């Protein structure tokens, strides 16, 4: 590579780092305000061709459209009381038992993540889990961390469960059911392994009553004792729950017929939001526009452009040289570990955009990459945007997670969870 090519790659990497740091540090500034100008600068500096940038945006357009539709679906669920109802169910089923509550939160968080994506679990389920723990007198740390970890590690089941899955789905060459069939065992194994580690790690917190204000021992999120007020039991939002089930069935049925998932999600979102539009047109329209979150969609598109010169430069070559050949167990483990490391260095979205084209010739390796970029981010806050969003949600709940506890829990859960999930994937690939 020429000296100018090396300099260009260094500049591209520096710009990517600037975008990521700005995204992490500027909580009140939309990430798009940084990422979009940087993407334009990448093209103006000649770090990537305009045609390549436009091709990348066009390639990502269906994924971005799908994401927009599912953001609307999640907003409808929130506005129609789905998560209020879930909170009542959690409190009732837990029978004031912290251990039972943790088990139920694991199941609900896993299902919510799989069907409605990780952001829904973070933004809507986490406050419900925290409020429920306070309501039944349990410590909040176990269920709060569970919602965060499951938002990442339980996002491997469906192609629609995570933006990373959507970005990689085409490279797998699989159908919706084919993808789900291969990822079902890793999904279950990851949840079980993580649950067992949570039970051990939080054994004292699960056995002890919630401390009174000011009596925290440092191993608990701050102000965990604040009691949530009792609320009357809400109605069961049957219509919305049925619509969600039908939407999932539509994904399974439509994809083999060649109907884009984005189109199915868009139609589903329109059907679900229409009754609200009739009841309160102006309010619903405002909520829907906010739910679509155009700045975030622009950020995702810009990130695809920014990563192009990084992927095409020395860093891409270096990462490519680290990818093992073959699809045996050790190759899958190596690729998943590499993906987990890059997710924590670059954030999981850039890591996905960097790695997937490099392993697209081997669909099995693409699936291993997804396990790495989905489970790996539980190591540290920087691993995924969902982690950063969770931290903000916890602060708004007057519960401030300790960084030391977060890192310790990540170090204990990620290696065994990722290894077990990869072994399950390898077994499934061997059978199929």
C-alpha cells in the first residue's frame, strides 16, 4: 500500500474514533450531528468514493427502514400499556421472591429482546423491572443488570432481534426460519449460562431484603430501596399482543416469498398505529415521528460510510489476517472472540460493519461474528449503544450502577456465555 493510502487509513480510523467518542460523551447531542458531517468529510477527502458511499447507504436502506418501523411498533406497545401490564404480571408472578423475580425478568427480557429488539428492552422494560423490584421489596441490581445483559446476549435469536443481525442477515444466505433454527440453541444456552452466573454473583443480594435509604453496601445500585407506589391492575392489551404475534408470523411467512422484512414491518407498524391515529391524530402523529428517531437512523447510515475506508485499509487487512480458515469449532471460537474484542474497542455496530464483509464467504463465520458482537458488549459500557442507553435509563431511575461491579459482572459472564453459545452453534451446524 502506498504512503498516501496508509495516511488515508490512519485518518479514517481517527475519524471513526472521534465519532464513537462523541457518541459516548455527548449524551444530549444527537449522534447524527457528529456522524453525518464526518461521513461527508470522508467522501470529500477522497477516503472513499462517492459511488461506494451511495452503494453502502443503498445496501443499508432496507435495514434502516425496518428499524424505523420497529421503533414505531415499540412505541405503540408502550402507549397501549403493554409494559405497564408486564410490570403487574412480574409483580404477581414473583410472589415477592427476589429469586423468582430474577427468573421471570430473564424470561421476559429475553422474549422482549428477541421480538422487539434491544432498545425496547433497555428503554421500556428496564424501568418496569426496577419499579417491580422496589414494589416487592427486592434489591434492584440483579434485575436491572439482567435487563441490560439480556438486551445484548438474548438478541441472537431472530434476524430482527438486533440491528447487527439485520446488517449481517443477507450475508448468511439463510431464510428467516433457517437463521432462527441455527441460532435457537446458542440463544437458549447463552440465557441459561448467564442466569446461573447471575444467581451465583447476586446470591447475597437475592437472599437479603432491600436496604433502607443510606444503608447500601456499595454492591448495589444507589437508592435501591425507594418503594414504588402501588398501582391498580391495568387491562390486558390483548389486541396489541395478538398483533405482535401476527407480525412475527408474518416475518416467517413473508421472507421466503421474497417480501422484504422492512415492508412487512412497515405494514405491521401502520396497522398497529392506525387505531391510535383515529383516537388522537395529532398526539399520535407527534409520538410516531419522535419514535422513528430520524437522527439515529441517519447516524446508522453515516456509520456505514465512515467504516468503508477503515474496512478497505490496513486495519481491515490486519483484521482479515486474524480470521481463521474453515468452520470448525476452534475457527468459530476464534472469530467470535475477535468480534467480541472489536465490539468493545470500536462498538458493536462498527465491528459488525467491519467484520461481516470479511467473513461473508463463510455463513457459519457470519453467525459466529454475530454471537461475538451481541454477547461480547456485556464486557463494558462501550461495547454497544444499548449499554450507554441503559446507563442513562438507570440514572433517570435514581439508580447509579457502579462501574466496578459492571466490569466484574461482564468479565465473569461474557467468556463462558460466549464459549457455550459458540459450542451450541457448532453443534447445530454439524447436525444441519
